[in-house]
């Protein structure tokens, strides 16, 4: 049995194989939202309902094992963003989630932008080189040979097995 502290409360979870199953009620308590309402919402959601499971756990503050409704970690963060409540704790958590999402996607956009800038530089270098090479004697024959090779390869690829019978 494991837990993380959030808002001075324990959010309990159990790791089974490679999946963390988090007790829904402990999340609701830490976020100060109504458990019964959230459980009903989860059950009615086409996607999140399949992420729910009952897990038998013994919380250290309890003297016996109990069955708890849990949600797999893979779905918990998206679910929390869907929760509607005036809870201050929930609002603060959502702000942090939005910030994390922003950082993730913004970083991806910046990386992609840098790659495209580098592609532009490389295309300019290639274009300049091709312009210089095109002025060399015999370049026209080289281009004609490349074109003919492409046409022959295309022609070879269009020959069906029916044509092969002629050679057997």
C-alpha cells in the first residue's frame, strides 16, 4: 500500500503489475469534492468507467482489508480536469495541470520550429550546391540518365506476374 500527500491528505494507491490503482475516494477527499457525485460521473462516462476497478487494500490507519473503487493512473489526471466544483483545492490542482500541459506542448512546438528552421538552412545549402553542379559539363546527360532510370524502375514495377510466364 502506497500513498502520496496532497493537501495534507493521503491519496492511497496500490501498484499491480505495472499499473497504479488509486482510491477514488482518497482523491475526492484531497481535492475536497463530493465522492458520491464523482463516482456516479465516473460510472456514467464511456471511457472512464472502463478505467475503474475494485481493489482490496488495507490502509495502515484501518485494521482490516477493504474493497475500494479505484481508477488507474493512466486516466486519473484527465478525469480530475473534468471535475466541476468550487473547491479551492481542485482549482489549484487544475491550474498546475494546465501549466504542465502547456510546458509539454509548448516545448514540442519550439523543438519542431527549430527543426524546420534547420531544414530551411539545409534546403538552401542543397539548392546552392545543385545550382553549382548543374553548370558542370555533362550534367544534362546525368539528369537524363536519372530520369530514364526512374522510368525503367516504374515500368519494371508495373509488370505483373502474367508477363513473367513468357520467361518460364
